[in-house]
């Protein structure tokens, strides 16, 4: 695991829970059905039908307070502590356009969206030690500490997107997706991007 997220919260195995589901909550290559069905449509058509907020943003994070406030505007429950965390490293950042991602799944979503656990099983699960807001902040800080070495560009990301280290240089950015507001299913990922002259 590229960061200390596993030292801050309990990270679930991509195979947990073991009950068969068409889409496992730990399968980060798939989206929950309401969102997956809208991929490829224009942004107006992709607006969530079941809630007032949601969507995807791509951003740099120079001001954590503003970033976290933006997540709240998208409908993220930043105080949530009853959730599972799944992580995935990119097998190829050039192809998949991310470095590392985490999916945050409210325990209730394990029952409703994924049919992975019963309500009784969810009741027995423990709260995470961090709120969703604290976890998102820790992810952003951890990735910045890992990739950025000179405040702007990243030697560790040099060439990941084909940059020549002169006209085009790689640096770090992020993406955030609200797959569902109720029950909560969110993703955050780090991603390289090219800064050009």
C-alpha cells in the first residue's frame, strides 16, 4: 500500500465480504449500477436522479479546507464513520489515468447496493477511527507527501504520461466521485497530469 491509510482506518480486502455479488464493493474497476449506466452521457444527463448532489471533480489541492468543502457540496457525508475502505493501485497510470484510488462504502450500501451483508451483519461492524472528511484529507496529504518533491513537479512521476521534463512535466492532481449520496459510496484517486509551457 503506497500510503499509511491502512494505519489510520481498517482497509478491507477486495474480496470482502465473501458473499457472491455481481459487483463486489472491492472491485474498483466497476461502478454501482445507477452510475455505471450513465457513463458516456453528457454531464446534464449524468446528473443524479436520486439526490440533489453528486458527480465527479478533478482538482489540485492547494487549500485542503476548500477541497473538503467542495466534497460536502457534492453531497459527501464528511462526518460518516460507519464505512468500509477498499484500495487499488493502478496497473498502468498512462492507460488508466490514476495512481492509487480508494473507495469508501457506507456499511448500509453493503446491504442495499452490493447485497454483500445482511443488516444484522452490518450492525456488528465497528466504526472507523476517522470520519470520511479526515480520511479524505489524510489521502490527499499522503499522496502529496509521496509524489511531490519540489512543491510543483514530481520527479517520481517524470515520464508517467510521456512528459519530456522540459516542455511538459508531470505533477499531481486528484479526482473525486460521488457514486451515491444515500447510502454513501465515494471514490478519491490520485492522478498524474501534464503541465506544459
